[in-house]
């Protein structure tokens, strides 16, 4: 069972990222042989508890990063882990105590300072710390409210900005000494022996074109807003030189100390800055970092030779009291953008329903119920053969990977209309023309059987904008809109492509 916070359709990109993460994690678990379902958590944890009690999972994958209370987002996230602990369910990642500690940056800094782990000096109200300083929210992550104005000259300016931020956003704020130097992220995995495996260091490199006078920090806009002019200029790099080896070793030792002092388990990320003298300072500890492929922890795991599915298998294996799961299947490499479909087939094999479900989960936009339907249609075709109403076209790579598929069939009670039920391409294989080839091959088959029109339905929410654009590029036009069909504010669009 994958537990994540509910994400509204109009959520900002740093929250929408949760759904991409959920889809990728679910795809990896399905490929490894697990049957999955999702639960979207809100503050109504009693409802989550009832759902878990009604159908207890063998394992919970805890991806809850926030549970909003008014304007606050992150402070209640540990409650999800506390619920799983209370129910006695095994789950991935950190326990509620470690999550609660690290969710509060000030509490974390006090623990680090007590353990003699270097962390920058700070002020919460009165007091003096030599500038420059950077103003942060105490309990929000994902660079919340960080901007070019967050770095100030002195303590007086910091106190003024803290007051302004509190008035605008609420919550607790503080200022810490700004380390004007190099920035690193080091991730770690549970080693199964009470310690951790520290993954390769990732450096945040600031492009030489970085605007003069703008602080060299990964603020909210540079991280989440593609329209911001510096968005392309904050880059992750693993290209560290031989001279950096002693520094990396020193930072890795700090991460291992942080792991012990903060009581971490499962996986975590530690953010550090290195000052001009070469001294590393621990800024923050993220005990529930994002697992989206190609990002953060997953990217550093790849540098260590751990593909995403292998990473998830390690995380599952480290879960508290994790029961024996299914035997892992052979490694299934994630398709790359250059992937080419070398085989096209319409016949389904016994493994295809699960592979189709994994593909849909990897897309990151489908709900658990929708993924279950995709699986069921494939199972119907396997069970009934030509008597089934559903036809399939699958695109495989030369390595046997399922890169994409389409499900279609004649529309009941019509003379020549056909429905395109599903067309999905793995995110890692998009941009290679597979989706267009699937569509054109389906259209040719339908036309040869006397079909005159192909209909498709899609959602109106923002996450489906690329899907709507794909249909528009390939000859579909919207012929009807049903408001609030899937959910309030989420319309159903009916699209048509003529085949005459």
C-alpha cells in the first residue's frame, strides 16, 4: 500500500511532484511482483485508519510529506508514520520520532549542536549573529518562501524579514548565518546493521551566468518555476575532482553522525554548505526525501549503481519488520528517451496485465482505480480472446521492455465508431515517436475494419495538459465537455478524429 498526501488539482508544482513520485514508486513495486493500492491521506486520519483496518497491507510505503493545517503544511506529516506505528503495520522510511525531529529545523539544529556536529549559528528573535544571514521557515521544506530577498545583511534586517514572513505566511521563522560557499546534498540508505550507506555526494553548481547580486541559493523559483530566468542555472553535478576526496570523506562522516544522532532509518538526505576555509556545515536533515526518478536521492543512487527498482527493493527490505515479499524478478532497466520500439504485437501474454499496470503507474497521472481498470481490460482480453471487446497494440524494445501500449475497440451500439480507451508511453521513452506510431497503427486497423471515427476521453485537470496536446497534434478535436465529471473542477473532454 502506498500512502501519500492528497494533492488538489490546482496544487503548486512542488506538491504535484508527489504524484509523479507515487507513480514511479508504484511502477517499480509492480515490476518487482507486488500488488499495490494507494491511499491519499488528509488530516482525517481516522478515515485512513479505517481503510487500513478494512484491508491491512503487508507493507506500507510512506510517502506523506505534508498534511496541511491552515497555512502550515509540513508539521503534521509525522502523524502518518505515527498512525502506522499505532496500527502495528510495517512501513518504509523513518519512524515518527525521527520525522518529527527533522521536520523542525530548529529542533534539529539544537540536537546537532549538542552532539558537536557543525551547524551555522542562528537567531529566532533577539540575539546577534554576524551577517549575512538567511531567513527560513522552521517547519516547511522544498525551499518554501525562499527567494532573492531571503539573504540579508545583518541581524536587524533578519528580524524585520522574520516579522514580515510571519505576517504573510504564519508559522515560525528563524535566521541562520549564511555560508557563502559550495552546497552539497548527501543521501544515505539503511545498511541493515544499524548504520547507513552514504551515497555519492551531489553538488549544487551555480552557472557562471548567475545574475550578479542574486544570492547563490536554490530558492523556490530556481527549483520549481521554469519561467524564472535562473531556473536553468542551478544544476546538480557529481563531477567532483580528486582534490575533493578528503572533503567528501569528511562530509560522509558527518552524515553517518547525523544518522545516529537523529535516529534515522530507511533513507534520508543531509544538506550541507562548505565555507571558504573548506569547513562543512550541516544545514538541514530531510528524513523523507523525494524518491522521484532522476531527482535527489534516486539520482545519487544511480551514481552508486543502484537503478530505481533496485533502490526501491532496498528501501522495502529495510522497512520495519518487513515480511518476506515476493521473489524479485530479474532487473528491468528503465527505458531511456532514446528507446526505440523494435516489435509491435497485438497478442497479450500472461505477464502483460501486470506490465501494463506498471506502465500506467509510471506515467504518474493515473489513479490507483484507473490503473486497476487498465489491468482488468488486459485480463479480460486474455480470458476471452477475440470475444473480448478490447483490442491491444503493444510496443516492445529489443530488450523486451514494454515501451507503450494502446487499448481500443468498437463502440457498442454504433455502426462505425471506435473508442480509444488507453494510449500510454513510458515517460523514459517519450519523445521518440512511439505514441504517434501507436495511434497511427490503431487508426489504420480501425479504418481497415470499416471504422469512420476514433473517439477518446481525457481529463481537463492541469496534469493532463500534455495528453490533450498530444491528441490535438494528432488530429483529434474536442466535440464535447462534461463539467465536473471526474471530480469538482475536473471535466471530461470527449475528442474525435475522423478516419474517412
